[in-house]
C-alpha cells in the first residue's frame, strides 16, 4: 500500500539518505521507539500521519508491531512528514534516541567497503 501526501510542495519520495537511515537503523529504531496513543495524536495533528494511519497504528497492541508499522508508514511519506516525525519524537524525551538516529545516522550500504 502506498501512502501519498496531498500537500502541494512536499518533497516526495524520501531521498536515498533517509531511506538508507531507515533501512540500516531499522532494528535499533524498532527497539528504541516509544510510540503511544498521545504520540500518534501528535503525529496526526502535525500532519506526519493520516487519519487512517492513526487508526491502523492505534490498533496495534504490541509496541514492536506498532513501531514496525510506524517505520513502514514513515518511509512511504514525504520528506516534510519525515521531518515532522522527528520533531514529534523530540518532544518526548523517551524518543530522543530514535530522533537522533533518524537525524544523524550515517546509513551504510553494501557499496561501503574498507580499503586495506
């Protein structure tokens, strides 16, 4: 399922940098995110998730499943929504590690090799 932003001027899709961060840091993000209903409502209010995504995410009862779905949603949204997601995470101290990962992670791809 593909989620499109309806806001004019959004940068879509995410750049390779953000996609690499999401992919290379996926396991750490699944473990470090603390997404509760208040956080979901904040994300909806700031426009980084849609109402249908809010309902879908709020029905996930385990933190791990909610985190996995949230990351799937984020990678299908615009760059603006990605940045808003980070801003929402920063508002809640328990998500500061995840915000740092998303903002500053140096994603590594298979094309990174160490020369000997």
